[in-house]
C-alpha cells in the first residue's frame, strides 16, 4: 500500500492549526452566556448572604432595646440613690460646721500626713510616679470633707465623676451603634436594588421571590450612605475596638473603689501589674497603676495618721457626727448608689462586648458578600453583565504544559480587563467560562470592597 506523505503532512498541519484557532463569534457568545449564568448564581448567593447579614443586625437591634431598657431602669435607681446620699452628706456637714475651727485644725494636719504616707507606700513598691501621685492626692484632699475620709464606700464626688464618664461612654456607644446599623441598612438596600434589577433581567425561574422586604422599608425616609464608599472605613469591628480599650481604662480606674478584685487577668492572661501594694488594714490590694489613675485610694491609709484618727471622734457641741446615725445612713445610701453604679457598668460592658462580637460577624458577611451592594449603581448594557471580548491562545513545544490563554473581558460597566487562564483549561472546556467569570469577579471585588 502506498502512503501519500504530503497529504498526511497537510492533514496533520490542518489539525494542529485547527487546535490553535480562536473561538468564533458564536462560540464567544456562548462562552459569555455560560459565564453570565455562573455570575448570576454568585450574585444571588451574595444577595442571600447580605440578607443573613441584615438578619444578624435585626437580632442585635432586639437585644439593643433590651439593653437600653435595663440601662434606663438602673440609671434611674442610681440617680435616686445618689440623691439620697447627697442629702445625708449635707446633713452630716451641717453638724460638722458647728465645730468647724477645731475640725479644720485637725484636717490641716491630717492631709500632709496622708500624702506623705501614700508616697511612702507607693515609693516602696512602685518604680516611678510618686510625685504625680502626691500632687493628685493633694488636689483630692483639698476638695474632700474631713468627715468623708471615715465614710465607708466611695465618696460622692467619685460616684458623680464615674456617672459622667458612664454617660459619655454610653453616648459614644450609641453613636457607633447607629453608624453600624445605618451601614448595614445601606448595604442591604443597595443589595435589594440589585435583586430587583436581576429579576427584571432574567426569567422568573432565576431569583425566585419576591423577597419579603423587612421593616426597614416602613421607616421614615432616611439617606443612607454605604460604608463601602468611605475610604476611612476598615470594617464594622474597627469602629468598636478603640472604644473597648477606652472603656476598659475607665472601668479599671474605678475598680479599687468598687470592691473589685484587682488581680483580674488581662487579655494575655497576666495580671495588671507585677508589683502590688497591700493596704496595711484589711486584705484589699491596689496596683501601682491603679493608684496613679485614682490617688483617692490612698485615703484608705487614714489609720496611719494620728490627726486623721482624731477626726472621727471629735465632739461638736455634745454631738459626735461620725458616731451617730447619720454616718450609718450615709454609708447605706452610698452602698446602694455604688451597687447600681456597678450594675450599670456590667450592663454597659455586656452590651459593648455583644456589639463587639456582632461587628466581627458583620465584617465576615460584608467581606464575603458586601461587594454585591456596589452593583446598585451599575447599569446593564446590551451585551449583558458579562462578555468575553477576545481569547488568544499561543503555541508551545511542550505538549504536557500548554501555554496560557489570554482573555479580554467586560464585566458590568467596568473598564475592560485582561488576564490569562492556565493552559490546561482550553477555551472549549466547560470550566473555561466559570474560571474566566470568577477571575473577573475577584478583580472586581478587589477594586470594590474597602473592608479589610
């Protein structure tokens, strides 16, 4: 049998050339349609993810209302107790004024002794800051009533200061919470616009619905700005992180006077400080840092000073104010105010921690699905949301490692983008359209999602 080698060679050349031919216009159209179907599913999945994100926020809003109710109730009780304590203190001061001269003489000798004793105990165990502690304590004593150093519990000035800081922290939390809620609403509303757009572009079998719009649509009209449009936005979680540290500093500064255990471990499992001052009377503890934050704790050293001890036994025209019923009534009122102050702190911290954890969950949803909300302002052109403009394959001598394929793609109304597809996935492989669509979508997300 005679073989026609020239004819066989031409046939092989034709087959080789056939493998390198780019897809026809019809084939490109079909690949684009397959890629668009893949993107439809990705968009639908992202919209469902944003719905879950909204559900998380709605659950948080329900918890938020409960926290607000508890805080309002506790704050009212705290204010009533503070008012009662202030009335008792004023009555005690009235009795003190009867013997003001002798009381003041003792007080002027008591104050420097307290200051020096505090510095002595502080310097004995703390490496630095004794001068600051001394100055702070002197300022506190100049504002303090002589009787108050013998009243068990926080003094009213400290309670009032903490009340102000609690109020400020609550307002800051509420502001951040409102910003988070508005941010989630904005992402959700934009995603619902995309949902409606996609339903109008496809057959009823795709994007089955309609999705029941939640209560947000019955609210008064508000202008929401997507946080994804803000270059300063780095995630919902980051909105609360600085506040957590600030709140921790506030709460810790009052702990020595709220009966708390000062050896509470921090986030790394260690105590606040290695060096601890043990008060000479009782089993309480204060760290160096705690004394620097609130030197009024040094008043607990009053037993060390003779003139301070004499104050509690002073006789004012036959009355000993610190040995009568007024002292006991004031201490009871202070104990109630202190208890409600602690309760308010606990509720506030629980709310903050819950929102902190919720914000991490919201960031997870936003990072995975939030990109879909950015499509709300994109328009659909005549070519659809996805089109492969060109496919260019290169020859290679290595048959086991085909050359990569270069593609040019249009996605939504973004500028045309170009990239390569691994050569082991030829353009006529069913997976090719999905790989191209996913790569184009990933590049779109990189340019769209701001949250890190």
